[in-house]
C-alpha cells in the first residue's frame, strides 16, 4: 500500500515538473513575441497554459491495474488431403523447366564464323542422359524421346537434395 502511495506521489511530482517546463516555454515564447511587437491577450495565455490532466498524461482508472490485450484465438486448421497438404498454396506458381543436351566452349572468333548450317559439337555423347533444370537448378536427368512429333524427356534420375547442395559448392 505504501508503495502505491509513493508511486502516486512520484507521478504527481513528475506531472508538476512537466507543467513547470511548459510554463517556462510559454514565458520564453511570450518574451520573444513581446520583443517582435506581437501582442497576445492575457485571457488567451491562461487558456493555453491550462491543460486538462487527460490531455497531458492518460492515467489508468484504477492505479496499479494493467489491462491485458484482447487477442484473437486461432483454431487448428483441419488437415488437408493430398500428397503435400501443407504446400497447397504454392502449387499454382509457374516454374521454368529447361533441358540441356550438352555444352561447349568457343572463342569469339569461332562464334563469329558460325552461319546457317554450321554444326556445333557438344560435350555429350549420343544416348547420354540429358539434364533437366528447374529455374536454373539441376533437378533431374533423363533421355530424349519423341512424342507426337515433339521432343520430350523420360526422367531416369531425380537429383537428391544432398546432391543439389554439393552442386551449389562447385
């Protein structure tokens, strides 16, 4: 109980100090206004300096009471069905899938000599697996097939997450 009275006394002292500071600032402002020839009505000054305690520092209705915030309760979501229920919200994101049949290195001079009908030799042999990239990352290997007169790839190997991490370091 004594602690509560001490806190109230400290609060009143702090409020008195704040009011004194405000009064000092107003006196200084009034002196400046008087030096520049501006006039201020006396009634106005007293009205301005009289602030209600609710405007300066809101005090709780009952000292020492703390009100807990009202929080919304979250209910556990019902388990989703399907192979990856937690990934449902990302299933419609488009990805770029590309297939690489081989690579080579050339100097600029040889590149400039290329014309229609030129042949570029690649580093892979015929029948060797091609690499499938998803958004530029190696994800699988496979073999080239023809389906309805279009090229396709039959997946023969899916790259494991451990292998993908190793490839990032190379």
